[in-house]
């Protein structure tokens, strides 16, 4: 294929990807608009003093994504010498494509859209490590939260004390660390021998990922998870579901742990989270409305809002390539 044909093909691929990102954003916004109980939303706005909960949830959104960017920056620097500003922009581009994918797995694809092809291995590997760090938060924070809030439900169904399950999360985390890295390096060696994929740089970079580095990235993941759960807690209060602080946030963390293990499209996982919330808290119609509205609003605040600048970063990247 000639150079001119390569250039034409690249232009059309970037155009299609740009249209796909915009279409995914529009579809997700339309779907959420249809699912949100607007009557409940208007009623919540009318209650005295409720605005502060919504405002605080929105104000925490930049902090949420700053913590995510810092976590990824720490891991990415092992493979690519990017400045933090570029890491931030690339992360937002990933958000734009993740809005309509199960468990936001499209985030890596969005990051690749604004990275050079030679940078793809480092972006993919560091993003996967970032997802691993998210499970640090799930197993250290969400697992105990789930055991605490679901104690009564589990006690009725288990033939042994619920307390026996509390150490399972940290134990799985330890097993994952000691066994995960050697397994990943073995997979890279197999790819190199079986498909002749060059993995020297990745293997060298992974060799630099020590337990201290993962602990730092994991701490950012834990802080971000706390912020995320706090945002939902504020939105539940905004919509009228007044939960106790610690047990409410622990229940929210447990719900996200259960949902994270079951990849589903965004529309379905909103329903799943709502059902789990009703199981843990209250099955009244008012609680159902408040729970669904809170989860839907949180998705709009934390994903759809930052997806807008992310989309324009993708378009900007497309125009840059078109000019080449």
C-alpha cells in the first residue's frame, strides 16, 4: 500500500472513531435523560437546604479525576516520560469513549486515540496496572464495607460466622501481588516466543514496578474510591435517602465491589446498583426513586461531564493527523 493510501485510510479511520465517540456520548446522554425521574429531581431541588449536597458532589468531580490522573501518572512514568498535563488530557480522552462501554473498559481505547502508535504498549500496560490498583481499593475498603453492611443477610445464609470472611479481601490482594507479576511477565515471554512480539521494553518497565510504586498508586486509588463513594452518599441525601455516614458509605463501597465483578452495559449496571441498594438499605418506593436518581446523576457528573472535553481532545487529535 502506498503512502498516499495509508494517509487516506488513517484519515477515514480517525473520522469513524471521532463519529463513534460523539454518537456514544449522545446516546448515553439521551438514555440517562429518559431514565432519570425528573419529577423526583425537581422535588429534590425544591427542598430547603438540599442544594448543598448536589453542589458538593459536583465540586468533588475534579478531585475524583485528579486522583485518577495522579495514579496513572505514577504508573505511566515507568514506561513513558509524559508530563502530568499530557497524562491529564489523555485520561479525559479515555473518559469520552468509556461512557457507553461495560465497566468503562473503553477507557483504554480512548487513551490510545490520542497517543502515538509507538506509545501504545506503555499506555496499555500502565492502564492495566491502574485497573489492578483499583482492585486494591475494592479489596481493602469495599470488601470490609460489604461484610459490615450485608452482615445480617449473610448470617442468614451462611453455615459459618461472617467474621471468617473479613480477611478474604486482603488475603486475595496479597496472593494477587505475589503471583500476578510473575504471571504477567510469563505471558509477555510467551507472546514474544509464540508471535514474535517485541516485549523487551515492557518487561524492563514491569521490572521497575516495585511494591512501593504499586502502594503509592494504590493509595491514590483508595482516596479516589472514598471520594467517589462520598459523592454518591451526598446525592442520596440530595434525593431524600438519609443514610448514616459510615454505614452508608460502606454500603455504597460494597455495591461497587459486587457490580465491578460483573461487566455489564451502563444501562444495566445502573439497575443492578439500584437493586443492590434497595437490598441493603430500604425497599420502599421513595428509596427506589432516590437510589436510581442518585446513581444516574453520579454517572452524569463523573463521566458525561468530563467526557465533553475528552471528546474535543479526540477531535483535536483527528484534525492534527488530518493536517499531516
